[in-house]
C-alpha cells in the first residue's frame, strides 16, 4: 500500500497575468464541463461514458502537446493535470478550437488524480519539461522521485509507456539515475539517437521550442512499464 503522504508535493505559482474577458469565460463555462471531479474514483467510464485507453499528462504547460495527442488519438481519453491557471486557459483554447471531446482537465496536483485512478488504469503517461528544481536541497520536489514514481507505476498497466522530456542536464541526469535504480521500468533507448531526437509521434511543445532557441539540448526519455 502506497502512503499518499510520501508522494504529496505541489510547488510553484498558480496564476500569472490576469485573465482577459474571453479567457475568464472559458474558465467559467468550458472548464466545469471537462473537469476531472475533485473527489471520487477516476476512470474511463466516469470521465468519458465508456471504457477506453487512458493517457495522463502531468503538467501540460499550455496544452499544445495534450491537444495534439488527443487529436491524433480520438479513441483515447486524455487527462491533463496542471496547477497553473494560465496554462489551463491555454488548454481550454485548444479544446474549444479543435472541438476535442476526449480531453479532461484537472487544475491541481496530478498526484490527486493518480491516487484515485484504478491500478493499471493508465496506458501512457507524459512528464514533459517539468520544473527541474536544480538545487540539490530542492531535489525532493522533483516529480521523478521514489514516492511519485511508485504511485505512477501502480497506475500504469504492464507494457504501457512513460515519456519524460527535459532540456535541463541536472534533471536529465537525475531521471536517468532514478529510473536506472528501478525494476518496474525498462528504458527503451538502444542508441543515442533514441533519446536525443524527438520521435515522430511526440508533438513538440513551446518549452521545447524555447529550449532550442536558447541553444539547449533536449532529451526524450521513453520507458516501458515492466
């Protein structure tokens, strides 16, 4: 049994610039219709009315990757978790503009959703360009730590995939170290190109584009749940 208290972690800001009128209307009107409930079990039937594969994005930024995956996989249910209000607004814009009916959003800590999913209920999970918390004293704040990974592992079905993207060398090294110590995930890279080049089915994000503009290397780590 995983103790939720060992995994609870939510750091950082919740809101940036003030919302414009149209953005506020999206939050008031669209968000309640596609929100993951704040309490109770979370599964495909309760979210989408029928069984289907479930994918989870942990911290979706402005939602461009989430929306692209939802558009490319209309029979899959996408759950996006993001505590930052302005990011949620970005995702709502994508959902509205692309008429996506297979997206559900949770404005808060992804661990709140993970704890309520059935074991083995996820077919894929994404953690893209998370806050690296580069100082060693802040390392426990990173999602890639034993507690959150134990919980995520329990919710991923055997053979499912975890994708982690980062342009921060500290986070990359930390992730490689943490994942190498686990027996429940298998690294899918066999050559350097496998994690130095973005796969065709991995839509780019604005964070990746910004990293490239700054001259940063970007790493694309793919793991299979054993």
